[in-house]
């Protein structure tokens, strides 16, 4: 396992769309382990592969109830609304409120290639949505700016 360098705001890679993973092999499993180690080292609760410079649809999440390694995650259900504060390892020393679904169902493949469906609420739902946004080149600050603009109208 190794700690990888975290890309930060201003790095073009954070704006790119990540590609689906076809083959779940040892290289992918090593990336998942490295991502987890990098996340814990930086005291984060989630990280996406693009944040360590790899454009693959892979995220890792641990909000305190265990580590989830998700490959090709996809939100298949969402409801409710909740506004809360977020931060991001790629946007150091900045926090802002963002509106997210209160409850989601996410479909993904685990590190063995088995398909899973996870139900998540509140912080866990928020964190998974935040990480999946990264896979589409979206940062939480974009949502924050949109909401501030919208509320001013
Ligand atoms: Zn982030």
C-alpha cells in the first residue's frame, strides 16, 4: 500500500470525466487500498480515483461505520433534501454548505466484482454523492456557487 498524491483545485484532471472499469484485477484492488490509505492519512471520509490522478469510476468511503470500496458506483434512487457543510481533500481549508439527497440507493461492484446495492442516509449519502460527482468532473464548490447565485435571485 502507498499514499498517493492528492490533486487539488486548479488541476485540470479534476474536471475530466472518469471511465467505467471493465476488469477488476489486482491493479484495481491496489488502487482501492492506496486510496483508502491516502484518505485516512488526510483524515477524509471519502476519496475518488480522479483525486489521485486516475480517471476510473472508483470511490472509497468511510464515514465511521466501515470502509466501502465502490467500483462503477451509480445512484439508482434518491429522495429527500438536506443542506449541510462539506469539505474536500482537493479543496483544502475550505468548507461550504451544499444541498444533497437525504437518502440514496447506490449500485456498485465491490473489489471481487460482485454487484452490491447499498442504502445510505444523511452524511453517508452526502459523502457518496460528493464522490460520484468527482467522477463526472464536478466539485462541491460548483454546487455551492450555483446555490448562492440561485438564492440571491
Ligand atoms: Zn471531494
